[in-house]
């Protein structure tokens, strides 16, 4: 106790720091968030609902959901496969793979979008072949999905690699030595052990997928009612001085952010809980403790 | 089921983990692989289990080729050092796992699984913990559950990696007696890895002493302790005093006193190994005894440990309390040492790390 007191700052320092932090949060996070909702409902609830039920708004919401629904399963597949190979096997190019996974974090989203235009656009590398076969990628849903995939793919893998490395191979080897096939081992042992980390990664990837602007903006072509996602829709309405419409659409995104935050907190809490269980099960504690005491300690 | 290992070799890069190992484990025996860390004992165990593949050599189960058999087809029960219990499953489900993942036509019914798991939990005396999770168990309980889980699939061989390594001393002693009794009850060929000589000597029918990827000696606990085949085994199994010695043909001497028969003959420098309890201390000089001066006397439990200086060498002698009381040794006393049992190895085979190794 005395050591804790000894390193504690004076009361006024603590108050000052707390106030600064809270003020900062208020000015730059809470205030803008509140402003979104205030502006969205400025013309009343009916106008808000009407703005959201416009065909173009509905189409933007639908497209955003569709793109997320395409990107997330791909991310789960890729993330689990990449994390598994990195955490479980030694192979040539492992370091390169780890670096590559981080690439989308390092590259500007606009550049990412541009890369796809250069590859699949009408003047691009595969442009002629694609138009000859009547396949549209740029300025269409496939392009938006590709761009979204590019910017979101590190999330799941990044979350799972350290988790799987920490857990080690023992449980999987135990499952196989007990006669489990590869699939049985994956479904019954590996997946249950990584499920919270996986969910956490998916939540982060989802938030990014639905909110992505830069990369999608480059490849979308801004065709109203067809290739506008929610963030693009917000920008268009705002540029047309349609305050209520822009902020109504923005409020949907803001709401999504809040849901993401709550889901993230819940999952983080569950993960911490499991990590505690994990560390408890690894500690070479004394085995002599009577079971009654062990259960009481929980 | 018997296990035969023929010429197994394994390298990790430049490091030779196993160097041409030959070993036969007869049906029903409990065998200890004993050695310091890094001697290859765990690698050998994992090769027997099929979790590691050997670079060369063969593994035979009951005389049949098993070298390239997959882990899941070997029917071995493996108990991991840190137990590797499935942490998201209850104790019951952990033990039932091996039965539930069997192919449909072999899989027992639910009632059958319940009965077999309950029987196993009774065997390890933990049936009252069935609904707990691994994190709610103590280390010793986890160890026994890991054992029950491995036994559930009725393995032909049981392999245990440092089974008591992560437990405290008291529990370790209890558990190893329990493992010995369990082995006598279920009687399946078992191999366990340990670096603890006491554990190996107490539990195993046969001890395989390993060092630097090679087998130094195979024998019953009594054989490896009382007639070690090499200086390494002597040093590794219990405390030992090492005297500088000279060989004259089959005879060795320490300080011009005849000390005993040499294990490998020849002429030249040699090292004589004597266990602390194989030396007697006397007040009067006799033929063949060595002069020493008492440096310290510790009473440790039932024994009394005496440290003496013999020239520049430090000697440790273990006496019974009765004997020590009769001698009434105090620091600085001039006494005479009389070795009861000596083994002499030529210096080159004893290695460079001579001196008085305790």
C-alpha cells in the first residue's frame, strides 16, 4: 500500500490530467457525434425517416451491407488460414507473409483503390480482356468488394496470430493423438479456443468495411443508386447541401460505430476472461490445494 | 504391445538430437527415459508417438513397421508436460473426447460413453470433478485427468512427457506412487520422460539413461544406480565423490593406496567414483585408508553429511546418525576414510570435467 501511495501524484495533478483528457474527448468525439444526430433530426423525425427511405439511400445501405457480407467471410477464411500457417508451421517466406499482411495498414486507401483501377480499369492491365468478356469490375460491385477486401484483410489475421502463438500446439496434438481427424481437431479444439479473437477481428474488419471511403471512392464511379455505399452517399448529399439527408445517412454510420464499440467491449471482456483462464491453466501451481478451496477462490 | 526402436537418428539443423538409438521396450513394462535437458529424451518420446518424424531408423510396434504411421493411427496415449487439457471442455468432455471423435461405425453410444468415462474418472479417483473445467483443477488433478483422457481410447502404449515436472515436491511423490500402482493395475507398456533420477529410480521397471542424443545405459533402477556403465551415469544418478587415480593394469590406486578394480583396465590417469554412503570414516589409520580433515558436519534428516578435505579435493560422506554419534566429529578433526565400493574409469572416458564432482 505504502509503495502505491509513494508513486501517486498530488491530487491537483490527477484532477488536471483527468480534466484535460475528458475535455479533449468531449470536444473531438462526443460533440461531433452529438452534432450528427442533432443535424439529422433538425427537420424532425418524419424528414429523417423520409431521407433514409429514399431509394438512393436504401440502395446505399443495401450495397454497404452486401459488400460487408462479401468481404467478411473472405477475411475469416484468409485470416484463419494465414494465422494458422504462421503460428503453427515454419516455412520459407514466413517473415515476408507477416509483412505483407500489414501492407494495407501502410498503404493509403486511395492508392489501394487506384491499384485496382490500374489493374482492372478500361485502360488497365486486364481492361481489354475484361471488356471483351463483358465483365465489369471497376465502377461496379466487384470493384467495391475488392477494394474493401484489400483494406480490411489484416484485421482477422493480426488478431489471431499472437493468440494462436500463445496457445501453442499442445491441445491440437492431444486431439490428434486421441484419434481426431484434421477437421475434428479444427472444429472441436482450434476454433473454440480462438473464437473470441476471431470475433474481435471480424468486428474491427466490419467497422472498417462499412466505413471505408477512400479506396471505395476511387473504384465506385459514384453511380447513384448503383455503386454508392453509405459513406459515398453521405458525401454526395452533403455536397448538394442536403443537410438532413447527409446527416441522416451519417447517423446510421454513427449508430453502427456505437454498436461496434459495445460489441468490441463485450468481446474484449470475454477474451480477458478466457486469457485469465488460460494463464490459470498454465501456472504450475501447487496441486495439493483442496478442491473446496479452489472452487471458493473463483 | 512391445516397442522396438532401431537406429533412430534426428537432427535439428546442426544439432544432433538423437544419434543412432536402439531400444526395445517389452510388453507391459514401465520404462523411464532419464537424462539432462537437451539429451534427446523428449524427441525420442515424440518420435515413438509419431508427432516428430525421425531422419533415419525404424519404429516397430509389436514387431510391425510403424515408422510412417500417422499419430492418430498409432493408438498411443500421450500425456503432455503441461497436460494440454481442452480448456473449453469440462473434465467429462475432455475424457470423452477420444470416444466422440471415433468414426461413426466404431463410436460407442451415449450411454456407453458415459459409463466408460465415469469408470475412468473413478480409476483416477476424480469422478466428483466431472463437471469442472480444467482451470478449476489443481495441477495434480489436471495430471490425473490428462491420464484418464489418454487411457479412454484404450491405447496400446502410454507415453508421458515429464509427467510430474510441473508439480510441487509433495504432490509429485504422491502422484508417482499412484502412477506406479495404476500401471500395475492397467498394465500397458508405458514410457515416461524425466530429468529427475529419484523419480526414474522409484517408478520405473527399467531406466534408460540418455546423454547428448545417445543411450548411456539401460538397466533396472538397481543396476544403473549400483553399477553405472559410465562416468556420466555415475554423476547423473545421485551424488558421487571423484578421486584422481592411477591405473596399473587392472588395479587402480588413489594416493598410492590400492583402491579397487578398474572397469576398463589399461595404464595411466583415471578417476575413481565413490558414493558418499560408500565411505566410512575412522579415527585410526588402516591399510588403504585415506587421510582427510573434517570441514563441516550437517545433520540432514535421518543422515549426517560430513564434508572433508582430502588434499585439495572436497569429499562428501554420508553417515547414519548412529555412526556419526559414535564418531562425534567436529570441524578440524584428522580422520581416515575407508571406501567400501569404488569404480574406476580411465581418464579419457571420464571426460574433462573431472575433479571432485558432487
